[in-house]
């Protein structure tokens, strides 16, 4: 049995951005302009029991979501309301979809984007 491995090394300096988002009105999808189109995004709800992860091999609006108040705790693939990369010439970043476990009114969302 052999192992096949691939590596994609960054061209120049890796781009990393972090930030937070909170709304006191009805939660909605939120566009983050981090200055680059990320290859990986991780989002955490302030309660610490809901996470969303996306990478550039996934489709737009997909993500893996982990909700800690389920038993057993499991990652689930969502195919809508996940993460969508943005690069429209003006916005270079990503959209946080309205996943109701992660993007909740009056709860801060923290994010990490790596390009």
C-alpha cells in the first residue's frame, strides 16, 4: 500500500485575516472584505458550540458545520447558507451564509481566513 500526498505551497507570503461580526437586528448573510479571496475559512459562534469550515475544494455556499449541542457531536455538510468566496473586482473575501446554528442574532461570530 502506497501513500499519495500533494502539497500546494504559497506563492510569496501567506495571507491571513481575522475578524468578528455581530448584529442586533435579524441575522442575515454577511459579506467580509478581507482583501483577498481565501482558500480556507473557519467561523465560530461566540457560544463556542457552533463552527463552520470551508475550503476552496468545496462549492459555493457549502461548508462543514459542527454543532456542539447535538449528541453525538458530528460534522455535517451543508450545501446552502455556508461560505461563498467573493471576487467581483471590488470585494475580495467571502460571504458568511445564514446558517442558523452559526450566524445568530445578538451572538458574535469570529472568523479566520487564509489565502
